[in-house]
C-alpha cells in the first residue's frame, strides 16, 4: 500500500509538471480558500479603519472570500502589530501598518514586541494623509515665511498644538522646526479634536493637524492655513502652497498606511494580493471614498513599500532623537 501511494503521488506530481505546474504552485493557486483577516491597529472610525473598510469589500470580491476586520488598538499601534507579526504566514492574516508601527515607534519606544522590517512582508502602500500648518485667524501672518519671521523674532514664545507626542502631526512640526531653525513650543493634546478646538478658541495660536480633520475648519474660516506638508498641493485645497513651495525645497512629511503580511508569507501570495489591491485602489468609487476621508491613494510594489519603510524609520528616528521626543 505504501508503495502504491508513493507511486500515485509521484504520478500526480508528473501530471502537474506536464501541465506546467509544480505541486507547490498548484497549492498556492488555491489561495484563498477561507476568509481573510485584516488586523487594524486602531479603534473603529479613524483614518486607518475607514480606509480599510473602503478597501475590504472590493478586495473580498477580488479574492472570492470574505474579509474580517479586527480592530486591535493601543500602544501607538504596537498591540495590533505584535499580534499580526505572531500570526501564521499563510496569507490569511494581513495587517494595516502605518507611519507609527513601521516608522516612528522603534525610536519612540526603544523596544518593541515585533521587528518592523524582519517580521513583515510588505504588500502595498495604500494611502497618505498630509498635514496642514494653520494659525488662529487673529495671528498677524499670512504665509509660512511670515510665520518663521515671527518665530525667529520671539524664540520660544510661539506655541503649536498637535494631536499628541510622537504622532505624525508632532513629527511633521518638529521636522519643519529643525529645517527652518525656529524655536516653537509644542503643546500635545490627546487627539486631534481637542487640539483643533483649543486652536479655534484662541488658546493656542498655531496647529499642525491632519488634512482629514482640519479641512472643514479651514474652509469655514475658523483656521488660517499657511502650508501643507505634502510633496504636492492637495486636491481638496489646491490654492494652499506646500512647505516645499514656501522656501523649503524637498520638505515632505505625511502620514501613510499600507497592507502587510507576516514575514514568510509565500511571495506568490504577496504578489497576488498586490495585484488585487492595485485593481481595487484604481476603481473610481474607491478614489471617491478615499477623497471623502481626506486621504490620497498611494500604491506601490512590495519592494517599493519595503524601501519606504526603511526610509521612514531612518528619517523619523532622526527627528525623534534630535528633538528628544518621549511618549507619554
């Protein structure tokens, strides 16, 4: 019987080879054969969650299997990232990484329960979210150049609000401060909403905040925008210059998010997912939903995403060390 099974298995292998398939390729071609889980390292209703829920239904259609979204927030995204890193590398657990989990957190926390590079297989970038540098309407400046002049005339006397220590808004501001050579005091808040509210109320003269949460206030005239931290002008505020256009060439600092799998996930599955994600993100209805969240679609190859992660870790790590930023 054992001899018969060995011969039968060998014969099946020969048939697959004759058809141009190896037994391994045949097994991978069956992916996915059950629901796929995506871990989102935040609570529901935030940008990470909104983008994932816009992606998931259409990606499920592409895969032919349901997608289950699991929110695991906490510790700046580290709880969800560690859970994903420890999951089986079979393509059935995916992860939404972002500029904290795969950019700033190693420098911020010093030690993580996962390795942002070694423990993950990047699939594709998904989207980016720029920040806006704004002031209260009563502040007598109308450009970034005028703001810098004011800050230099009053070192340490001007302050800015952010959504918290170590957030993308905080790091964008510190990167700009270092480049412009100005001393502006940071006032961290526990989230964007209270930071925006206090700036609108005039308690803080300046704010660096996400375009997703600031645009409505800017359009209502409650905040005076000076520049965006994106590499190019925003479609939602096309008249607003970038920091780079305002005298600081090459400056760009945006929040971003992308799709990853645990390290060791077969390359064929990674490439299959990349191709399907790119199809979904190119759909007009996907672009419309993303625009409603204030985000811009930014896709990539797996290798481009891997290079982006390494670059962000180096850039943000330097900002954090130079500014001596500590998490609360």
